[in-house]
């Protein structure tokens, strides 16, 4: 039960980007997204992950605001962090919990 990961590629034609990202999402069980800054693309990927019945971990820098829609999304854990050390600890704990519950 290893955790494999990938980072979405940047660049390409709009239709290629959608196809590539959607195919990558379909191959996943979980999406981890940084949501401290507003991004339409990340928001679309989060919405697609819901439609694909994926689990979500959303990373939010302390003091930033996330939409209530994302807060209410089932199978979504929001990790609020202060700094990179705090983020690493909280994310590691969340991934361990998800791995053990599968």
C-alpha cells in the first residue's frame, strides 16, 4: 500500500491540459491541493475530484480563507498550517490516517 504521486504538468493547449489533468485525476484515490491562493484551475480540479468520488486534502495557510463550498464537500480534509514544518507534520499524519483506513 504505497502512496504514488504526481504533480500536474503546466503548459499546453487548453484541451490538452483538460484531457491530461482529467485522466490523471481518474487514476487517483486522493487529491492534495494547495488552496491558500485563488485559482480557477485548482477549483475545477477539486470539483472534478468530487465527481470522481476521490478523497481530498486541501492545504490552507493559516489566516487565509477558503470557500464554504469546499469546506462542506464530503470526503474532504482541510489542513490549516503555519509554516512548512507544521504542514509536513499535519500532512504526514493525515496521509497515515488515510492509508490505515483503506
